[in-house]
């Protein structure tokens, strides 16, 4: 990548962070995608002169590499936004990616969990951990995730101040800095109360030993100062094994899906679920109606007395 392209990309990413509150993971993904495009383009031109045909050639190159449709769509989106920013800054007179159509995405229904499976996970979390403190933390993590449907990044980055005073609802900062209020269930509030006592005791001991007090609900000695998404991903797999639930089905995101699907099955309004999940577009939330339809169909096929029987002869 040449110096000019690197400057374009770094300036664009800085603007995304400042103006739109782009999350760090989003910035990293954009940086990787745009860096790959700039490296490919370096042998054929540069960002200042790239034509629509060159952008199309790059997308064909990505497809030939076997990249997934979602990856190619994300790369085109990043390229389109970079060139739009370049036009706004006066670096270019046109956006060569503006009218390009990305690959159609394959729509897969999100995997979810039954209420019984979630109960088993919540029960197993109480006994998972090397110490009583770890067990209280793990119970609080799962109870809070299922009670609120938070994204895993929102969960691990939650400040301790958000849950002090046994609140009925907590404020969650989501994608793009958007904030929303989510209610807490009685079991999650009980789990949080137990965890706060243990957390504050451990934090006080760490401060006494010379460490800095943590602002996070789930602190860690790592670089970020809080539990990482990767650690929680491995932890929830371990809990699944102990719960007797197929670990291939269990991720932090499937608990988020379970939260939404179980609410919808219980009669919750789709707009309410959209607000609780922090979806900007109701179309994103509507996928759960299809999940519920598929689940109900499976129940009928499995339990109806005539399901699977050959049709009667006339």
C-alpha cells in the first residue's frame, strides 16, 4: 500500500470513529478490508484514479478467492463509504463504487435454544468456576445476557455503575454509541447483587495491593481492563458441556437469539423486541418471526399424532 492510500484510509477511519461513533471492531474490519483493496490496487493504479471497472475487477478477484458473500458485501460497503468520504473531502470528483451491486446474501435463520436448554445453562453456570467468586461471576454473566439480550461486547464492557442500587432497568450503550434502556429480571438482579459483593471485595483487595480500581462490572487484568469476548466465548462453551447442552449450539449470540425468540413466543410486540435488542431497523428484528415459525412447524411435525404417517387412501 502506498503512503497516499494509507493516509486516505487512516483519515477515513478516524472520521468514522469521531463522527459516527464506529465501534473498534468495526474500524478494524474496515481497516483490513480497505487495506486489502489498496494492496490489490497498488499494482493497477491508486485510490485517487480507480475506476468503476477496477472496483468490479477487485470484487471478481475476491469471489475467485472463495470469499463468502457476506465478506464480499462488507468489502464493497467499506470501499463505497471510503470513496463517498473522498468525494466529501474533495479528493475525488466521483464515487466509482456508488452504483455497484454487491453479492446477494444467503439468509440463514439464527440458531436458538429452547427454554429448557437455557435453564440448564443457567443452572450449570452456578457451579462453573475455580472459586466461589468465579461461580458468582459466571452466574451473573449468563443471567444478565439472557435477561437483556445484550450483545457480548455490550455485556463485557458494561460499567459497574450501571447496575448499582439494584435497578429495575439498566442503560446499555450499543452500536454507534446508541443508548437504550433494558429491564432486568428478578433472577438477574439477585445474581448481580451477589456478584457485586464479590467483585467489590476483589477490587478493593487489588487496589490495596497497588492496582487501579476498575470501572467495569466484569474486570480483568488484560489490556482492555474487562473480560474479553474471546474469554466469554470459551467460558460459555465450558458451561454448555457441564449443562449437557450441545456446545456447538451455544454461543453468546445464541443466548441473544433465545432472548428474542422466547419473548416473541410469549407474545411480546416486535417493536418492543427491536428496542430491547438495539436494532436500528425493524427488518433485522423480523428474522425472529421466521425463527418462531420454523420452531412451531418443527414442534407440529414432531408431536402431532398424524405427522409422518402416510396419507389415507381415498
